[in-house]
């Protein structure tokens, strides 16, 4: 009889401990889930921060590209202008040379002098 009573008490105590264990396991799972969520939330925030940094850097690079394009366009216009001026100077030089050697505009001398003048201006 005494053993039965002890057995019942131990059985009841065991049941209570099993219930408590289940509750503790659920609490631990919930705490673990929360810890993971906090960790992921921090990682997500870090990724958002890095994404914004990359976007800012990209915006800066695109502004630099636009600046370089603008400068390139200006340089292209200057180059075209200089090329026209160079050709005009070459023709004037050819005309002057033709006048010096032939007293007039000899077309052969004009062609030769024009070619030499334009080569000098290219270098």
C-alpha cells in the first residue's frame, strides 16, 4: 500500500515535470525564434544601410560620368573648331607659297603646300 501511494505520487510528480518540460521547451523555442528574428532584423538593417551606401556611390559615379561627358563634348567642339582653323591656315599658307613661287595661284603648288600645311597642323 505504501509503495502504491509512493508510485502514484511519483507518477503524478513525473506527469507534472513532463508538463513543465513541455512548457519550458516551448518557451525556449519561442526565445530561440525571437533571437533569430532579432539577428536577422539586424542583418537586414545592415543590408539596407549598405544598399543605400552603394546607391549613393553609384549616384556620385553617374554624376562624374555626366561631368566627363560634358567636358568631352566641349573638347570635341574645340577640336572640330581647331581642325577647321588648321585647314584654313593650311590653305592660306599654300596660297602664300604659291604666290611666292609662281606669282599666282598655281594649282599643283597649291595642292602640295596644302598637304604639307595640314600635316604640320596634325602633329
